[in-house]
C-alpha cells in the first residue's frame, strides 16, 4: 500500500473527498443515488421510485393502475442468502449480494465522451466478466475472462454504487463483481493456478446479475 | 363528469415509462418539483374541478391505506 501509484492515491482521495455520504450509506445497506433507469432491465423497483410505488398502490382499485404495471420492469430478482458466502470484509458485506441485479452507472468513454456500465458489459460480451476498480495493483485476468476497468476518470458514482474500496489491503488485488450468462462452475478460479479464490459462491445465476468474488494473486 | 379510472392509454406502459424517464437524474427535491408542475399542468388540461377533487381524494385515500397497512404490520 505504501507503493500505491499516484493515480490510485488520487482516486482514493477523490472518492474520500467527494463521497462523504458513502460510509453512512453502506452502513445502512443503501446505495446512493441509484436512479430508476440506471439499472439493467427488470432490475426491480428502484429505491425512492415514487412513481413505481404509486402505480402499485393505485392498481388496487383502479383499472388504469393495473394496466400500467409492467411485471418485467417492476419485478425484483431473487437474491441469494449471503450467509452461504461469508463476508470477507466489512466493505464486501455492504456491497450487493449474489444474485442481485447490477446497478448501472455513468462511465467515461475512451473517446472522451460518456457511456454507461451496462453498455460496457454489453461490449465485453456475455462471458464471465470482471469489474475492476483500479487500486494500484495491475490485474492479469485468467484466460477467457473479460475485464472492465474502472479508473478515476470514470467518476465517483460507479465506485459508490459498487462500494469500491480503494486500496483494500495488500494481497487482495481487487474485489470483483461478475456477470455471467452461463452456469457457474467456478472454473475460472479452479483452473487457473495463478489465481486463488478467497471466496466464491457456487450458485447458478441468471443473466445479468452480480456475483462477488475476491481473488488473491498467487506470488 | 366523474373521474375516469379505466385505462385510457393505448399503451399504458409507454405512459408509465415516460413519467419515470422524466425523473431520471433528478434529486428527490427536483422530482417533487417536477411532479408539482406536472399535476398543475394536467389539472388545467382537464379543467374540471369535480374531477380534480375526485382525483385528489383517490390519491389521498391510497396514502391512508398504505399508512394503515404499515401500522398493522407493526
């Protein structure tokens, strides 16, 4: 951590400076500023979405309320009991659990424009994809695993929504959130000796959901 | 004319989505501000005080129901 590169230190500084609400939000297990459409489709009723709550309550006694309900948009994915995956750190425990839908967030595009995390995942393909928050340790992912790298230039929202913790320890290269579109086998952990999963859950997840892994790069 | 609570949009989901999208990126305070303006604009478009009163009553009754349910759960 002493040798953390300057960019990473700056990233850590910017998160600490600009997200004073983060600790508080994580303690309450809420995610700051997730707005209704900054999520994958079918991601459930967003926190604080008064419109969604209103339409559900109106549906009890009005026909128009019933007709306005879109089951896909208002449904909430099943999340898995995180007791099956013991939390590694407090920071991890506060993040979204396995099976949860992925919150979207704005990112900086390569050409200097802006894009969204969901779009980055679409570009990365439907394979096992790691979401890396650069914390000073270069990442060399196993074969067949995509990587989306999040840096300081991507802004703070994505870090806040995934509770990224800059410089979370010396041996842990990064905390990972994975999207998988195939049955989970943990093969990416088991078959790559250079990587050892500190913790991984083995349930099969639906398309477009979060899983949480913590990797330790073998030395 | 009584308040119509039957479904009047050909594509109700599109109407719902339009309202949700209007709130994208807004803070809670800004959302409330938008809603207030929206209510007045639509109320004026309807232009019928009886209908407006019925709509207010329905919206309030719904709030009351929700708070009663919460009390029962506790």
